[in-house]
C-alpha cells in the first residue's frame, strides 16, 4: 500500500506564524507594543469624529447653532490647567458638528472603560492578548476592576503626568504646550519601561495595584493556577508559588497593604501618630481662626463707632459749617466700613451744595473700587426714576443726580487704572442721558487700563476710550492664557463711541451696538462681535485678525486698509461698505452680503466667498487668487484688473459682470489706468465651464486670456 503524500500548506503556516513572531519578542517590547496599540485606538476614536466635525463646520451651506453646553464646559475644563485661551461667549457651529464632537468626547471614554473591564475580568485587553501579555494578581488570577482602575488611572497616568505638569507649570517651559506633551510622554514611558527594564522589578503602576505583568505564553505552575497548594505522591503539601517567585521580584518589594498586615503594631502606631498630628493641627487652626474673627469684629466695632460719631456731627442740627462738614466727609472716606460707603453714596444723591458734592466725590475716590457696587445700585435707581418721571422739574433733578453719580464712577475708574479686573458695572447707565441744555455727561476714559471690567448691557453711548486697554495678562504674567483679564462688553450700547487706538483684543462684544463708532487703528484681533451692529463705523487700519463676526452688520462702514485675515464673517451684512485695500485673506465670507460695496485693491486670496452676494460691487484690482466663489452672485460687479488665478467659480453668476475695462479716450481719463495687456493673466487657468450667465463678450475675453470654457476653441 502506497504511503500518502501530505502536502504542507505554506501560506497558512506563514500566516499562522505572524502572531507567533509577535509573541516571540521580549516581554518589555510586547508590553510597549500592546500599550501603544491601546492608546492609538483611544486617540483615533476621538480624532476621527473630531476631524469630521471640523470639516462639516467649514461647510457654508449648513445651519449654525450654539456650541453644546457639555462641549463648552469641557473646553474650559481643559483650557484652565493648560493655560490655553478659552472661547468665551456665544460660539456658533454647524448643527452636525455638535453631534460629531460629542462622539469625539464620549468615544475615547467609552473605549477606555471597555479596555479596563476586559483587563480586570480577563487579565488582557485585545491588544495585550494579541501580543501575549497578561496582568494578574498575586495568585495568578485577573486583578479585578478596582485594581486595574488604580493601576491605570493612578499609577500609569495620574502620577507621571502630575509630575510632568508640576515641572512644566513652574519652569521656563510654561506655557509651551509642546514641551509639556514631551515631558508627559517621557514620564509615562519612563514609569512603564525604565523600572521593569531591570530583572525582578515592577513598574510603579503594577506595584501600587499589587499586579504583575507576565508572559501569557508561559503556562503557570499548578500552585499558581489553583487556589490551594499542590500535594506530592507521599501526601506532603508543597508551598504555593507566588507571582513574585515567577517574575523574580525580590520578596522585600511587597505591597504596602501586605506590610501593614505583617506589622500591625507599627501600623497602629503610625495611625495614632497621624491622628495626633491631625488633631493638634485642627486645634491650632481653630484657635487662629477664632483669634482672626475676634480681631475683625473689634476692628469693625471701632470703625462703626467712628462712623456713628461722624454721622452725628454731619447732622443738620449739629451746627457744623461747610469746612467742618468737608473735613468730616473726607475722614469718613478713610473709614473702612461698608456703612460709611453706603452713607456717602446716599449723601451724593441727597446733597445739593456743589462744594460738598465735590468733597463727597473725593471721599468716594479715596474709598476706591469698593464704592463701585453701591454707586452702581444708585446709578440704576436714578436711571429707572429718570425713565419714569414725567414732570420737567423732577426729570431735571434726576438728570443732575445721575450726572454726579456718573462723574464719580468716571473718576474712580480713571484713578484706579489697571485694577478693574472683576469690577461689575453691568447694566450701568454711563452714556449720555438727557439733552445738553439740562444734564450733559460724556464718559471720558482715554488711555485707561480697564482690563477685566464687566460692562455687559451697559449704556456707554458717546463715551471716549481712546488708547484704552481692555485686556491684560493674568496672574501668570503671560498673554493668551486662561487667566487673561478680558473685558466683557457684550450687548452694550456703544453708539458713537471713540475706540481709536484702543486694545480690544479677545474682548467680548457679542450683540453690542457700535453703530457710528470710531475704531480706527484699534486692535480687535480674535475679538467676539457675533451679531454686533457696526453700521457706519470707522474701522480704517483696524486689526481684526481671527475675529468672530458671524451675522454682524457693517452696512455703510469704512473698513479700508483694515486686517480681517482669517476672520469669521459668516452671513455678515456688508452692503455699501468701503473696503479699499482691506486684507481679507483666508477669511470666511460665506453667505455674506456685499451689495454696492467698494472692494478696490482688496486682498481676498484664499477667502471663502461661497454663496456670497457681490452684486454691483467694485472689485477693481482686487486679489482673488485661489478664492472660493462657488454659487457667488457677481451680477453687474466690476472685476476689471482682478487676479482670479486658482479661484473656484463653479456656479457663480456672471450676468453683466465686467471682466475687462472698457477702453476710454485718454483725454477723458482723470486717473491713469494700466494698460489692457497688463491684465492678460488674471483669468489664466481659471475654469469657467460651470459658471452661469456668461455672455459672448465675456467668454471671448476668457478664451483669449487663457481661461477655460467649453466654448473655447
């Protein structure tokens, strides 16, 4: 009988050998590979939906909605410890972006907990199983959820990352995020690989959790697999084999809990000592607190007695003359007592003597910013009374009282420049209230540092802030970090305000009314002006790089030579604006309305003008290289001398659009125009095949100047 020939399937054997090759690597190499795979899965699960959300958010044809509150809270929680500039105020994103970014937030968390569950219940995650790595406890069983949570959460991440954060936060590296990332990766890798590199040593996370990382390819001895000691043939019980014997770890490196159980007397002594120290510390702290409170009460009592004595002297029946009253009022300004501040603010409303009124203002200026809350209360009360008064005499009295209140606030803010962070003047009436014939007031805070002040919903009409600063670094002394002192001017009334040369970088001005305001050469970089009214404003030479201007109104404004690079003007209204030489490179101008605007010489290279309305606009000499002009309305627009190279004009409407200047009689030209030959390359290589409403003359010009169209020969 012939012996059968057995053919070996080499393809199957080569494929089956691939996992074996991975498992034949040294244990430390396999540990690193499994850990890197686990981290990669978690990172990818977050990056993929986040990237999709960014892409969807860049689309101009989707509805915009406010950022989800969960994402806002998460953003701020991450920004604060990492010293990143947080996005304050309203932030609109595309509707699907909220959903995708929530997935990007939840997917890594869910995947991490799933890996922890597998590690605690089976001893291996899927990557660890592929690389032949197991995590077990002392008896060779899966460690359990509590142990692996402590192993990964505390030992592997919290401890090394905290050390890296402390080194970064209090060194020259702060706030460089790249250096922090490098330090964190170095610490995590060092903790996980440096200690286990020596034979018989465990990583910190294994030591804290009482776990062992072993080779899953090596079978465990019987004594480590069962929960009882093996027995020889003669009936003698053998000593159980522990994980420390298998891994070669020294028996001295036991866990803290085991040491405590082995030495109960020392443990009891340590607990007693710590308890005594805690009790003594509590007693000392309590005594210090009681003494501090007693000192404060005594000081407050002394100040109250002084205040009562001064008030009694100011009584009309006391017979004090004007000079004596002035002296008493100034002395009251030096009394650090809330009752004294309230009395002075009340007296400011009741007093009619001009000399005494100036003295009260001086006393409140001495009190400083502590007087602002009481002055704000009186300010809002007087403003309400003024609106409700009908009699001319009563109205005139309230106007005068409000005027004096406003002057006092003005003086305090001027004196205490650069100390206004946290000052709350929201909804305050600080603009003009009344006619010039009765009670004319004009807030003047030129060249004043108002960083961090809260003027939300305040009336600041016709105020002057020339050269003033509304943003400063925080306690860390560094710009663009979480603790920057940034003013809040959202929903404020600021008609005809003068912000010339002011620093309003990153300031919040959402839904504010800045109509007819002057912002020439102002720094508004990264400022938030969502849905703000900037009609007829002067923004000549202003810096609005990266500003958020969604749905803002610039109707009739002058933005000549202003810098809007990378700004977001989605759905903004810019009809009849003067934008001569304005820089709009890389700006988001989707769905904007530019009807009748003058964009001569403007820089619009790589700008997004999708679905924008540019009808009847003047774009002579503008730069539109690589701009997005999909479905843009260019009806009756003047594009002579425009550089359109690389632009996407699919779906754009060119009805009546001027692509080349009409030759004129040199004698009739007031301004010298360039030669027609100098514009021969403005449409070179541009594909007009999908453009709409092109007439014969336009097509002929496109074909002769190197453009692309289906009608070109």
